[in-house]
C-alpha cells in the first residue's frame, strides 16, 4: 500500500517545488515529483486535490502565479521569490516591551520556551535598542491548568493516545485521577471541553478543562474505542450542556452596560434602554450559568444592579480571580 502523505507535508512540498525552479512547473511535473499526488486514483482526483491545495496556499498569502503561453494555454505555476520574500520588520522599544508582556503570559504554558526564544530573536531588530530597558512588568499572567493542558491535549487527540489528569468534578472537594481516551476538544461560550471515553468508568464523558486541577500526561498508549466524527462530538456536547441549562435556575437581572461591549449580554436582553451617555440599561433573563458567564465576559464594562444574590455571585467570582493572581499588583 502506498504511504499516506500528510496534507501539510504535501502543501510544503508544493511550495518548495514552485520556489525551487526558475521556470514554471507544469501540472504533469507536479503530479510526478510531489509525494501525495502520484497516488491519486485518477486524473480528475488529482485535479481536484491540486486545485484545493492551490486555493489554500493563495488564501495564506502565497503568490502562486499561473504562467500561460502566447495562445493562452497554461504552461505551469511558479512563486515569484521577490513577492514571496519577507518584508523588513522593525519594532520600537515600546512595541518590544508589549511583546515581552505577551511572552510572559506563556511562561507557565506549553509554549513558554518558544515564546522566550522568539523574544530573543526579535531583540536585534528593535529600532531604539540602546534605550530599551529590561522588561519588567507590574503583574504576572497566571495561566490555569486548563490553559496549560489545552495544547498537549490537542496533540493527544491527534495522536489518539490515552491521557491521565487530576479532575475536580462539580460539587466535589477532592480531585480524582481520570484516564481518558480523548475524542475531541471543543469550545462553547468561551469554555473548553474534552469529550472522550473514561477508561475507569467505561463510558463516554465530557470534562470541562477548567476543572483539570493539575498536569495532564500523555501516556503514549493508543486509544482503542471507536471515535465519533466531529459532528457527532458537537451534538454530544450541545445535548449535554443544553440538558444542564434546562435544569438550571432561571434568573432575571438588570445591568448597566458600557457601549459597545457585552454582545453576549445583549443577546439575552428582553429590553434595552438608554442610560447615561455611553451606557445602556439591560433587563436580561436566562439560566444562571449563562447569565453569569455573559456578565463575567463583559467585565469591567458592566455593573449588575439587581438581584442582590447575583451581585454577590459576581463579586465572589471577581475575588476568586484576584486570589488566583495574589501577589500581582
């Protein structure tokens, strides 16, 4: 059986082929020399694959030029090296300090080393390097376990490897270790969820990444359970979250919202009226989790006027964030 060529590898090889020749490379040569094209089932299958690849590369900004002869027949394709080359980039010291802050945000996450290396490589092109102070900011961005787990979890999904992680279920006071065959990672309403097969409970389960309370470990042990396709995973997640919403308490609230923020709050609004200049007054109704999520996402551009218990819950959420960043000014 012919070896399957990864699509990313095929696209890279296509770019290299069109850059590596001074003349246009024909379709016949492309099919003959680039792995992944020669094994297509038919000429029509190759044409469809090549057109998709060409469109994708152009959507990335790669200037693929179609070369025609005098009669208009296509001779082949090439990439103009001068057009494809990188433009000169230069940062001011202030811009570089902003990049430094962004790099610090990744310190505790999977891309921490890459962020530090990128910063070191960019320093030589800072315009006023002589005036550049040591980067020191007054806060540190603390990433949660869910953010640290996201990238390795996505890698485990692609590799179809079992993962192990500590997890604190809703209402629980202690963590339990979970061994899971990950099927997919999806986002809804700003929250990330893992859908997979729980090897200890021998059943499908959905885990909120925000409840992963420690380091996630890729066991390198292959998964064995059949994996649903992406549409099935999306339906599983939506059905599960919708069921929780149906059983959740419904809350009616009044909030003051600064323009033009809070799109999610506006979707829940039953009525909208003008407040002070630049502000709106919203009457909103919905499940408590959805309303809370919409309010938290709109901070600091929203203030809850009623009810009192919702004001209390929002304050508790803000205090929890402050505790998570204790020591930061």
